[in-house]
C-alpha cells in the first residue's frame, strides 16, 4: 500500500491501489499505462475535527489535502510566465481513499496558519 496509480485527468477518482494497481501493471500495455502516473502514497496524520455538509455537522478523523495551482505560458525560446496562481484545501474523512469535493466525499476548507494559537 505504498503506491497509487493515478489517471492523468482532471477531477480525481479512479485511482488504483493494492491488488488493483498490481493487476493493472501486469496486464496493461505501455500505451495504456502512459495515461497514468505512479506515485508514492502520502500518509497524512488524521486530526479529530468537524466538517459540515448540507448543513449537517459530522465529527471524525479528518485529513487535509492541499493543492497548489500554477500558470505556465511558454514562447518559442523561453518561458513567458511561470507563477503560482492559488491553492485549494479540502478535508475528508481519513477512511476515504479516493474522491474529492465533486464526488461528495470531501468539503472545501480554509487554512489557518498560526504560531501556537487559535484562528
């Protein structure tokens, strides 16, 4: 369970883990595998917290996933623009392996960076 095979597409989902990952690596052609990226799994530390979905509060062990966005515009000879463009933080229950906000298993969140205090 140290790796995940992720399809290279927007929207998340359809990740392969464990036996499903091993099976795909053994039967898929190199062309089929070129549509995926093999990544080491990240194991965040769950935090007891509460999320609110459709006005209902749910408490449990949650993990956060921070995504950073960038913008790249290249010319014929050199980059024209290469900058950070924002972030998205989502939280979901630690027991959920796959899926995000659009799939209904995560909620949008906001980071609170403090030095030993509360937000």
